[in-house]
């Protein structure tokens, strides 16, 4: 049974991500059936955890509800007897890990935009993160074996694939790219979002809308019209270009998608960077801006004299918990193991598909066969995911090289010798962050 006997116990692991924790807590506690939940907030950063505790109480006060909010830096304590575990952390943080993922590849002329999902940055983030997630899952197997793990941590596909291969924990990976991009497209074509019906499938960040309709009418002609009339938003040029060539619109943002393929970021083609408005080092800039704004934001979040707005977000986490607890049926998009859900992608890889959620659990939809050009693009990413997971689970250093060799963007820029040297440099820089590879 997925339904707990009373109000659920929910652990937020990485709750020092205060703004994201605030949004999730607002979503969860806005449901009357969840308003008395026990919320375990966990983080290794005591200062940020204290802020999140204050914010959690402020959210509850704003909603007029009385959850039981507990905070701890002891992960085992946070996990004990939980019904749901939500992961939302970043191993290594902005410094040193993210900076290393960008700066060392730059020495080789390899530039990135986000570096958290694929590419050499995604590989290294996966190698940092998978061991921590597996340790957490082993603790869950001991302390809350029937709990559902809702994973928000990137690289999503690699992380979920490793969990499914190496543990017994029931998990689903959650991202907002499917519903977020659908909302963006609705604005582009001037159709109310609540009137649109879509079917989307693929892998996380490389899923495509197989149908995009209103009342059974295909809306793809309206999307093509946006391009034909020169109304493509400047920040979305990459995706519209891919749409023109593949015939379907991809879910993840242009800055993300540009580094999953070999076509856009080239050191000897600055004209491409300008033409497609590709924000190199975007994640570095974003992190620095967030850090600069954090103290001011923290002051506001902790100031009880200021009103705090609580609005329902479009994240799936709270809806899943509510549906599992109450039986209310909903469809969400989740990252799950490919148990013949998509026939022309490898069995066992992590796919993103619509899932029915009710008291029977999270039930993925069988999609069948994707258009072959879409499956082919996905396979180039799955190769990297597979080899990174293999490296993480076996401890074999050779598979890290293999993952980097087969990464579309890395291979388009560097030769085999450079890739080997780059991996060596990154592994040396990650000393203390990774287990030993042999």
C-alpha cells in the first residue's frame, strides 16, 4: 500500500535550498489532507537549515495550518519512518564543484552553458551525486523501506537509472520542463494553456511533444507560424531551429539543449553562438547572481513582519503525494525505468513519460515507438548516461573516459587524447569528492 495510515511523514533532504523548499512546502500544505503532515527538514548547512525552518513556519502560518515541522542535520533521523522522501541537493555546491566543471574544460576550449545534465559537466556531477543518492537509498531500505523517493536532483536520468539498478527503493524523477515548456508554447501561439492537451515522451530534457492539440486540433501549424513570422523569442532560437529540422518540439530550454547535441556550440564558430543567442557559462552567471542576492532574500524570508506569498507552483511533488494519499487520480510526467514503455529506447534506461497517479501508485504510460529521428537523438544522450552509471556502479575509471568520448558536444570539440587528459584533470580536481576509481 502507498497510502499511510495517518497524516504522512515527509522528509526534505537538502532543505537548505530555501526557495525551492518554500515552494514545495506551500504546495504540500495547501492540501487540507496534507496540512497536518510531519515535515522533516534536513541539510548539512545549519545556517541555511535554520532559515528554511523559519520559512516553513511562515508558510504554515500564511496558510493557517499546523504541520509538525522538525529540523535536523542527521539524515538518518530525518528518514526514520518517513512515507515520502524528497531530494533537492547539489553535491559540491557552486564552489568548488560547479566552478571546476566549467573552468577545467575551458582550458581545453570546451565551453558549456549549464553542465548539470549531460556533457563533461553532467558526467562529473553524476559521479559526485550517485554515491550520495545510493547511500541515502540504503538508509531508506533500513529506516523507511516503503517510502517513495521523489528525486529533483540532476543529472536526473543518470541518478534515477542508478537508483533503479542498485536499490529497491521506489522512485520517480521530477522536473518541470514538460509543463513549463508547454506553458511557454501556449504563450507563443496565443492559446490558453488550460485548453491545450499534449502527449510528451522521451528522456529527461530531451523529450518531445508527440501531440500538441486543442479540442483534437493539431497546434503544431501555429508553432510553425511563430517561426515563419519571425516571432521566435531571442532566448528560444535553438529549440525552434531543432523543431524545424526534427519536426517535433523539445521540452528543455535552448541553453540546456544546445549542449546536448554537436550542432550549436563550436569554438571556431562564434557566429553560431551569436546567431542562436547561446549563453555560455549561463549556470555560473546564474549561481553568482543568486549568491549575491541571497543575503537580501534571506532577510526578507526571515522577517516575520513582512507578509509571505504562498502560491501553488507547477511542480509535481505535492500532487503525487496527495494522489497517493487520497486516491485522487492525476497525470504527471515522471522519470522512470523503461520497462518496455518506449520500444525503440533501451530497456532499463530512464525515460520521461506520462504517469497516472492514484492510490495504486505511480503507473507509467506505455508510449510504444517514437519517431526514429527522435529516438536517435535520445540514444546519443543515453549512451553517455549508461556509461556514467556503469562507472559509478562498478568503480571502473575506463567507463568515465568512454562516457566523455561518446558525449556529443565533447566529441565535436576534442580529440580522444584531449578527452582522456580532460577526464584525468577533472578526476584529480575532484579528489575527496569521488570514490576511488580503478
